[in-house]
C-alpha cells in the first residue's frame, strides 16, 4: 500500500448502520494462526483505533472476528506500537531530509 493511498472497508454495526473504516494496517500471526486488521472509523474525531481478526480467504464479504484472549490483545498492541514508532521515525527522517534539501538550495544561491 502506498503511503498516501488509503484503503477502506465497510462495517455494519449492531444497529445495522454501515460505517466506512480506514485500514491503518493488516498483519498475520503465526503464533495465533490469524490475520488482523487495525482500523479507524472514517471521520471519527476521537482518533479511536480498533482491531479485529479476519479471514483473508473470505474476500470482499469477510467477517471481522473479536480478539479473544489477553495474549492476543498484547500481541496486537505490540505490533501496532512498533508500526506507529516506525511511522514516526519515517516522518521524522523525511522531515529532516526536507530541511537538508532547503539548506542545499540556500547554499546554491
């Protein structure tokens, strides 16, 4: 997935309302034998993040499954924290590179 290219899916909540959700990341766990999706509800100002297991073989009409154990939650949280740290580091490096480029341009003048 390209950095600026967002992917979405639709979740139907318990009242039957369809919610557009932005995928933050997906990953697999050999330990638990599952695939996971971390997502946010599109347009939600709270910034709340959700996670669920899913079966990638179900295709477009897949069903999200609840994460069942504390061990599973700890695993998902650790993966998400590492992902967010990597994103922050990449943004910081990109920001530093932009400043280096600005300095280079000033030197040429």
